[in-house]
């Protein structure tokens, strides 16, 4: 894919500084993985619910897949949409696509036409990789439909069971001589720039459909390798992951990070009934739990799954003290992670004081990460102890979204710090300057780790012929952290939630964005200066939930 000026580069002096410090290497992601596979050929690389592969097996299988993809006419730089779930083939597809020099575009299996049509056209996707047989939705048929009248999409690639509507991924390159496949991959990789575009992740909190986040080979591998080093991982580490794997947290924390250390990924799914026994069988030593899995500790299979655990990392929402203490009572070390697809990771790594681990998200991952806390809407730094907007730049934080010049002008300070939209406060604990996340400026709902932009949902609601005004707020939820509550002003009789769901389905909106509770108003509340008063709406729904034993409607 030719960037055509759509890709914002890191400042040359920053590139020199990161490389001189030994942070950025000179290999591509595929070359980094191959080097680790040569060093640990017989160690397990992935243990999943549907199979397992050693490093040697994964390396050879992905070489063959790369040769098959090249045989289809896919060329280095071509973007490939990923819409797959957590299965062994997803990891094979990931490295195979990278080895072919293609650019994975990390959409979610839950995305629908509203998101995919815009994303695929913005990036110029050439292929759409989907999983066959997903329950409840035909992703293969969806990909075929998305390809109709599309200016660039030429191939539907199918993972899993055979489906005549697309090219079966499992058969691609299967008959290729391993030596020939390796030579082909080496030739492709030699021509790639380690500072060039490798992956497009997607933002979770911008207006409208997600923005594309460019990740480069050297910085993306560094992000993951430094993450592994921060936890002290070795080839004996077995990293369990239950949240979507083709997502920034999945790729960095569960695929590249363990593989940078020669460790094993234990790949489960959101279904605890099958994933916790997998963790027990694989003797997982580390697990990242998002807010949607905070309840895992109460599952009857958790203690067996935790038998070999030495590290539990919590991410995605404020950690309840009861959860933290409950894990500690089981003898488990507990830390926190705050990260974003745009780059910055904050962690409470081993050695951090207990207070820091329990009440903050810790310190930046890299010694060359730079953070500032600014007065919102300005470039004025606030003193430690004062809440402001968290801003950052560094060796793995993006210098600009892809093909988004207008948005970039708002999203970065004059000297290149990314405005995260999160409210933060820095305080010192036992001599360590730690960051606490205090809320957010961006109008987002964090539903089990998936960020939903309130303005986008409001705009979609207003496309309903009877909705006159709409406002969306987060309502607390014990399992997912937050869900979406929509306040509406309508013409005629009240709408019911089923009608709203039909409306969102007709617009092909990802289901996790659909409102989950509907409240009717005669008029929206306003502040004294006439602005929509969302604080009043937020207080209203919190009050209603407090007196409603059944919770969200």
C-alpha cells in the first residue's frame, strides 16, 4: 500500500534516538518471529482450544501460507482485513500475512457493514480474511457482500471449515516446498523497511467509525518485547489470553510479547467454562483479565486454572479492592495495565509497591516514554496531584492516525504529544511517580474493554425517523463495567428497545454498540449556557439502577 502522504512519520531525530538507545531493531515483525523460532524450535508457541503448535511448526506453516498468499497475486503492502475469533488458525494467519509482506487491518469479528465498509475503503483493503462457521452470523457471506462494487477488495480468504465462497486459508501453500517457501519469505522481508507500516490497528474512541492506527515493524516489536521484559518472562512462561486476540492488547500482550521471549501463548476465549480448564491443562503462569472477566475469580474452575499462576494483570477499568485482595489471598501477585492501540502502556510491574499496584496503573513501559498531564483543552502542564488530560509521546506511540490530517491537528499538541482523552493524576508512592486514571474527557462508554463513542451512537439514533433528539450515556454494569443507555425525544408514541435494535441492525452497526436501555424525555436537560447536561442524565440512570433490583432493562 502506498502511503501517498497519508502516513505520518516519526521525527528523524526521534528515530535516531530510539535506535541509538537499542530500543528499535532493524528486523521486520516476521524476521523477529523467525529468529525466535530458530532459537526455540521445539518449545510450544501456541496452545489453543483447537490445537497446538511448536515454534518450528508455526514457523514452517506460516512460511507456506505466505507463499500461498503471494501465489494469489497479493503483493507486499496490500491491506488485509482480519475478522476472526480466538483460534489457532488466527495466529497462523497473522504471521502468514506478515511474512507475505501484507498489512493486517485489525477489525473485530463483531464489526458490521457500518464499520467495515468505511474502514476497508479508507485503507484500500485488497483481501478480507474471515472465519467460517461463527455462531449467529455468516462472516463469509458478509465478506462476499462487502466485496461487491468495492474499489479494491479482490479476495475473500476463509479460515476454518471449507466454504466455496472464498479461498480456504488452510490449503494455501500446503504443497510448497519448505525451502522454497522460506526463500520466498526471505526475499519479501529483505525488501521491507523495518520502520515502515506493518499493521493497522483501530481506534476505540474517535467520532464516527474507528480511525486507523499505523504500527511500524520495529516499534511494534519493541512495544511487545519491552512488555515481556517488564514482567520478567522467560521461555518457561505460559501466557493465557481470553479477550479478542486480533486487537492491540491481544497482539502486543498475547502474541508478540510471549513470542519475543520464546514463551507460550495459551489462547482461550471469553467462555470461562472452556478457557479456565484450558489454563489448568496448559499450566498457565500469567493471565491478563479484562473487566469482562473480573468475575472469573468466582467461577468454580478458577482455582484449578490458577494453580500454576504467578502473575495476574487486571486491565480495562478501576480495580475493586475486594477483587485485588481476593486474588492476593490466593497467593497470587496482582498488577495493573493501562494501554491503548495508539501506543502508551502504563504498568505496575514486579517490584512496584502494593499501594501503587492496587490504586494506580503505574509507570510508563519504556524509559523513553514521555508523559504530560495538561489542563484540558490547553498545552499547559498541571502539577503532580492535579487531574488533567494524559498526553504522551515515545518509541511506540503513534505520531499520527492514518489518512486523518484534520483529526491529527486536534489529537496532538504542537510538539507531537498525543492527547489520549483520558483524565489522569500523578502521585508519588514510595518514591515512584505513578499515574492514576481518573476518568475521561472523550465521551465514551467502556463496555467490557470495547470503547463506544457516544456521539456516533447518537448520530445513528437520529437517523431513526421518529427520533427528534438523542443523548447516550454510560450506565454502570457489574459484569462489563459499563453499558449504553440512550435518552431520546421522539415524535408520537414511545419507541421500544426492540424497534431501536431493528434500526441499528438495518444500519449494519456492530452489536456491541447498540443501546441496551432506552429512556424517554419530553426534552433534553440543558445547562445554564444551553449545553446538553449529560451529568444530569448520568445521575438519573445511576439513581434508577440503584433502586431497580433487576438492573439494566
